[in-house]
C-alpha cells in the first residue's frame, strides 16, 4: 500500500511518527501536512529543534547522531523507536498478544 493510500485512512485518533535527520523528504512533508489537516497528533524524532519535523510535532524526541560532517549513527533514534514499540505493546498487552498469535498462525499456514 502506498503512502498516499495509507494517509487516506488517517484519522484524528491515529498518531503519525515522523523520523528524519538533515533534510525532510517530500513524502514525510506530505504526511506531516496531512496529519495536521486531519488533526492527528505528530510524534517527531529528529536531532534539531528547528527541523520541519520538530516544528510540526506535538511531541518531539531528540536523538543526537553526532556531527553531520563525520560518521554518525542511527542507533539513538532506533533505540527510541524500540522503546516506544515496547511501551505501546506493554500498554496494549492483550491486543499485542492476539496480533502476535494471529501472525504466528499465518506464518505456520504459509510454511517455510
């Protein structure tokens, strides 16, 4: 499913998680604009308070990657995403267990 198809289903009860560093791609800008249009909250993960994501986000988490002129790492950003996924899974424990059980069944039916 394309990004635009997914955005067509976005509602105010959804949350957009926007992650980017340095330059914000056109697709991310489109998603930010659409989330604002449907009044969906935006969680941003970036490294600069003046980035388009930080300015658009209702809540922004900052993950430093090091100097942009040297080797830098996405590990801090992915650690934040990992922690968020675990927290949501824990908060919605019964839904998460059902989804994982359903996924296991689908994988078993499909075979190796």
